[in-house]
C-alpha cells in the first residue's frame, strides 16, 4: 500500500486512540482482511454482533468505513476501510 496510511484518514478525531477499543479492533481487522461481512468481523475479532455494529458506527462516523451490498447475498453488507 503506497501513499498515506489509511489511519490518517480518521479526519475529525485527534487520534486513533480516541476510538473505542472495539472500533480499533474492527479497524485493524478490516485493514488486514477486507472486505468483511458483519459475521466475519465477529468471527475474526471475537466481538458479539451488537458490539461490532457499535464499532462500525464509530468508524462510519469517523468517515473511514465503506459498506456495500454483498454480491453473493444482497441481504448482507460488506465493510472495508476507505483508502
């Protein structure tokens, strides 16, 4: 990956450390393996679904998250870091 780190895209936060620990965990999972479904995020991080949704909400508010329908199952969404 060249150029600016995707972590620098967390625009309105003073630092990555301001994110809740669950959002940091989900962010790292998405940096490593992306895109992921909510179920895959839960499996990789060990978070329960409600906590993973909470984390995704924080990443979305920080404007670093992109989601789109899963082409295999349109009922699901896939999440990735906006690079």
